[in-house]
C-alpha cells in the first residue's frame, strides 16, 4: 500500500452498526500525522458524506479559501 501524502485520504470503509451505518477513513494531515475519522449516518451514502465532510473540515478545506488556476499569488498568501 502506497503511503498517504500530506492532505490525502484513503478509501472509505463502511460497516453497519445497529440501525445505521458507520464510515471510517484514514488521512494524513499537513503536519504529517496519520489520522482516522469515524462518522455515522442512517444510510451508507449519508455516513460517507459525513466522514468526507469531517476530513475536509479537519484539513481546513471547507471550500471557502480554495486556490484555483485563476488565483493570484496574493490570494494564495491570504490563504485563498
């Protein structure tokens, strides 16, 4: 298995617990630490969305400060 790079995540693992589902995902934060998140939901899709949202929040990529190909150097320096 290839090591995760900074800000990368691996595939989602889904399991059924009680009447709902639980999604697990491993990711590497920008400090280089491997982390694991767990989120639940009433369906597979809901649990998957919840865990992916949690990874984006943990990495600080909530969509607000996204750098795109049209961003300037000043945008990048401000954090998006």
